């Protein structure tokens, strides 16, 4: 129905939308109003053909300017492109393009972590609570996080595939830098983003820091 309305070039009635996919008017109305709630359609009351008749005007639907992209599993190519564009625009004379991309990815992650910390005010974040705080962003960005242990997160999906397969050193380096920056901005202690590529999964995992031989971690509160 959504594609039918986009291609119609005019406002469409519930009856027309229902007929386009062969369902009842009542069921069509349910889905049309859901699309309005999602911001993909807008609705108003209008007399077809502009001729006023006695009685209630029918409800009609037309597309908004919102864009929709569906990828399963989730892909974030637009995010990667945005970071690369910033890297090109801010590349310094003392760095090459790849170094600028990694720097920009780390900075973007740090800024997002700082915003998340300011919004949620989580207090001290050790490994367990820190990974719990990270899971929301990781899930939102399509990483499909899986808690393997209380202090280790495996990321089952690479949001930047298949681009990562074309340039693994660059994309995986940016990915690690982004997640490292997020951990830093969120002020998560005792956890690091490490490269641990597995076929069909993200190249990065969030794991406990390798402790120094004389280092002891304080208990979380």
C-alpha cells in the first residue's frame, strides 16, 4: 500500500489503498493509520474530484518526505559515509586519509558516549554495568550484542558489511576506534574494544582490559 500511494502522485482513499493489495477497507485503515503514526504518510479529509457532497468527507493519504530503508540484518552505511566525509573535511597535514578516518571515528564515538553519560548520569561504570549501558547503542546501531560473560560482549552483526570485506583494515580500524571512543566518552572502566574477527560477525568485541600484574580492580557500587 505504501508503494502504491507513493506512485499514485495524488492523495489516495482507504478504498483505493485496500483494493491495491486485495484486503478489506477496515484492515487497510488500520495499516494506513500505523503508517501515519510512523511519519511515512499524512492524512486529511478531502472530497474526491473536488466536488462537495452531503455527508462526511473521506479520509485520504499521501506520502511525506520521510525516507525509509530496511536492511536485515541492519546496515549503517550512511553512518560510515558521514564519518568518512568528516574525515576528508578535517584531514590534517600530518596524517593520511586512513589516519583521519580512524581519528574521526574515535571522536564521533567519544562524543556519543559523552552525550549518553550526560543524559543517563549512570555514576561509576565498571565492566558489568558499563557493558549493560553500552548494549542500548550497540543494539540501536545493529551490532546485535550477545553477553557471553558478565564482562564480555560478542557482536554478532557487522553494521558496515559488505564494505568491511572490501577494506577490512580501514573499516575495522574505524569500527574499533568508534567503539573505543564510546567506551571512553561513557567512562566505562575495565573494558576495551579489541579486534577479534569471526566469519559473519563484527570484527570487534568488548572484553575486559588485560590487567597489569600488580593492578587490582576496585569493586563496583
